[in-house]
């Protein structure tokens, strides 16, 4: 039986009027007809430190295929900087926390989002 492939994308978002730093990163995970979305303060590095995040409103699926786009409502520009796949449907998320296996930069990895932040680390066998 073939597993369903789900997609994820990391967008660099510049010029959002509610962003005090003028730049943030949006992590989108495909979930049925929308993408669950988190705003990150920085790009997570493989096996790197935790990055702060906040769970935000779901985004449209078209962002998974978009390389660069002006965001509606004069809210800046979003540019895709990373993307990949995961093979399990998203579990229910309690308060935005998550532990998911995915492909990150071509490496089988874990995405962890918990009270400490967002972290990507390579799978250990």
C-alpha cells in the first residue's frame, strides 16, 4: 500500500506591518484542504537550537507551490526558501505543539514544536 505524501514549505516573509523585526518565517504543513501554519523568528537549522514560534491562522494550499508572491492587504512579500515532504497525516495538535517526521534538506528528520520552541534534528537509527 502506497503512503500519501504531504508537503511542507518554509516562507521568508518580509514587510508584514505587524512584524516588529520586519522579517519572519512561516512554516506551513499540508493538512487536508489547508496548511497548518506557524510563524518562526528564524530559520531552524538541522540539529541546531530551538527557534521561537507562534501558531497562526491556517494558510491556503497554493502557498505550497508558490515561489514568491506579494501578500494581499499590503502585508509584504513571501518567498519560499525551503520545502519538502512528510508521510504521515498531521495528528491533532494541542496548543500548537507537534512532533513529526519529515524530510528536511534531503535528510530524514524530526520536527519538534513544544514549549521550548521549534527544532529540527536528524533521525538517529
